[in-house]
C-alpha cells in the first residue's frame, strides 16, 4: 500500500478502510482450501478436505463458492458442517461473499433446506419488480431495459435497475457510469445513480474485462445480495434485466427474485419468436405473470422516407394475439438508440420528445397501466 494512498484515506471510517484494504488482498483457491482443512468432520480427527467431501471450490474476485457432498444423510451433521465452514471462511483475508452448499449423498433429498430471504414481505420498499427477458441474445433486451427504466423515471417514478446478466453485464456502459458502489453506515452497498436511476451490476464490481467464472449457486447468492444487501431506498419500480435464454439459470433467477411480472422482448422474425414461446413457458413455470411483449427492431425508415422491414414486421403483435397476451408496443430501428447505448446517454434522456424516445415512453405508460 503506497504512502500516498494512505494519506488520502486517513479520514475514512474504520469499516470503509477495512473494506478497501480487503479489496487489495488477492483471494485464492488455496486460501479457501487451507481454511476448509481446519473444519473437522464431527466425531473424527480428520478434516472435510482429507475425507474427500469437498467437490468444488471456485473463487472470483472477493467471492468464493464451496460445494461438499456427504456420504451420509444426517441433517444435523450437515448443518453443523455448513456452519463451521462458514465460520472458518469468515477468517480468510479478502473474502467478501461466500456460498456454501452441503449436498446429501446422490439420490437423496438435501438435508438442509434454505429459506427464501427474498419474499415480498421482507422487501416491501422495492415497489413493483418487473423482469425484462428474451428467449435469445441479440434482440436488444438490455437496450429496452435501460430506456424503459429511464422512461419510467421521466414519468416521475422512483426506479432501480438490477443487471442480472452476471457473465455479460452491459448496463454500466449503456447508462454511462462505472463508479464503484460505496458502503453505507449500515455496511450495505449504496447503488450508483445515473440519469436518476439507481443501478446495481456485476460490472461495477469486476475490473475491466475480467471474466466471471461462476457456477449457478454463486450466481443465485450474488443476486440475492444485490437485493437484500443494497440500499435501494424507496422505489416505485425495480426492473430486473435477466440474462438471455430460458435455461436453469433464468428459471432460478425468477424463483430467487419476488417478481410482480415479466416483459418479453423479441424481434419480428420467426427465429426470435420461436424462443419467445419458450420464454412464455418459463414465466408460466415459475408463476410469474406476463405483462406483455415488446417488439424491438420493428422496421427502419430510410433517409428518403422509405420504410424497410429488415427483420419482417408484426411478429411480436401477432404472437401476443395468439397467446392472448398484451402487446406493449414496437420499437423501430433508430440510429439514435444505438448511439445512446454506446455513449451512455439513453435516448429517452437525451431527446425525450423525439420519436425514438417516445417509443419507450409509450411502452412505459402501458406498463404503468398494468399496475393501476
């Protein structure tokens, strides 16, 4: 640690000082294993590592995920091991977040059942929680999420935007902010604010282009912390930008977050609509109401005024009709939308009266109507 760094931070509270020092310590897989070696299997002198119970140790930044599989199904022993591991890991320098999974023998029901800390009753101040989803990548889901959040803010709502695309976070770029979250007096993350919208994304916590190499349990734990350990304040809407796809990760996220509804983004062509149907089924499986379908990239207007339907047109509206779902609106291809995302200035904020912004504002009004 340089002397200059220390001089510039002498007045920081002890908890913030400790937090910043921890960020400078490199957490390693070996450090986690050494901590696990201090945990003895109940009734034995051998530790859980030498017993071969540790199946996976993953480390990324200041987070660690540990997975064990027992040879017996005793719930009391499983709970005791889990508690002692968590206690041992708290002593590891540089560790900020952990997820410990103790699995039963193959084929048996897990002896330790975690409660759902994300119930609506536990987080009443988050307002309406709406997932923005797409069956596939490349349809502009994050573009819709960003501009819809800004449109709701433009209409006077208090809005938060949670970027759940852990592997490919793009919200910081599109909202034009890369500030690290600060730490509150209650030792919670204070979300950065851009264009009046409170934000949380893995992109704020990783350095540069560093990849996130995590398994599902660690992702779920991180998403839970992004809600319960972040000082969102009082919100009217919290938009949740889901990762593309309809697999286990998306299903688990929908079960992790207490959603009030989902919005599906598609493009007009059949290749996109085919997976939209899977997205509809995904929401149905987890009992999340579908608030409607948005058709992005509906058409392009050439400089001479000619309307060019690059990906076809009307597929989103037609699919909504077939499924008896609301059609929230269509968003044409505008250069201003693409430029705004690249420059961190969403078109709704830069030119709210122009046609590109009005497309999103119209959809935001339709969304508000769903909760009136």
